C-alpha cells in the first residue's frame, strides 16, 4: 500500500494497487484509488498473506516474462525475510 502511494506521489500510475491499505491514511487511500488503473483491497485482519504475497500471486497468474519486485526489503525484518523466501513461488 505504501509502495503504490510512493509511485503515485512520484508521477507513476500503477496498473494495479493491491493490499489492505492499513499503513496509509484515508486521504492517501483516495490518492491511490484515483491514481491507479485498478485497486484490489482486502481485509487487514482476515488474510493469511502479506500485501506483497497477494501482489506476487496475482502477477504469477498473469504469466508474465518478468516479475520485478522493488522496495521489498524495508525496515521490517520479518517482511524482508518473507519477501526473499517467497521468490521460490516463481521457480
């Protein structure tokens, strides 16, 4: 969710914004909703996957030649390790 906001604030229009959007304000969510071609949101409590996992699973279903993950190693070690581990899904 913050990644989509970052892109929009830097003049990029995401094809798809995915997440629970629990780390941005309601005003920022409006920016993401209007600045993205498509938005898929999910319940922040009733989910088993991280936002990045949800996005990766959607990307895999599209069967692209390349999947590029950017900014997935941040300040939370648990998310960083999960993001590195989930690379196995695309093998």
